[in-house]
C-alpha cells in the first residue's frame, strides 16, 4: 500500500511538472532549472572558472579563432572593448514637449 501511494505521489508530481513546463513554453517564461541528483559528482565544475566573472564564449567561426586570440591579447583588461560610442548615443534626444498657447487672462 505504501509503495502504491509513493508511486501515485510520484506520478502526480511528474504530471504537475509537465504541466508547468507546458505552460512556461506556451507563455515563453523562463524557468530555473537544477541538475539532477548525483550529476555534480559525475561532472565536477571546471576549476579554472571564477563564479564572480562571466564565462568567455567560444569563437563561432573556427577560422577566425587565431585572429580573435591575437586581438584579445592586445586588449587592456581595465579598458572597454568599444571605445567609440554608438552615434545615436551622442545625438541630442528628440524633443517631446508640445507648446500650447496660454489662455488669455
């Protein structure tokens, strides 16, 4: 009886989880996910990553990897990569104030 109750509870939990996933997919909402139990022992986190810093992405095109590596070595660590701001950031903002005539007193 206990095994049947446990199996029913597990089936109910699975149905709720699948309903949640379907609703999130339909609404386009992000989900927080966890690794399955025991997965961290199978795949330990890389030792060279610092949790306080974002991880570097891989180069999309393998033929540009050498060029990207050469450019990356020349960058100053404390300087922004884009030193020239985009043109629209330097433009004056559009004026949205309408001028209405003042009523005669």
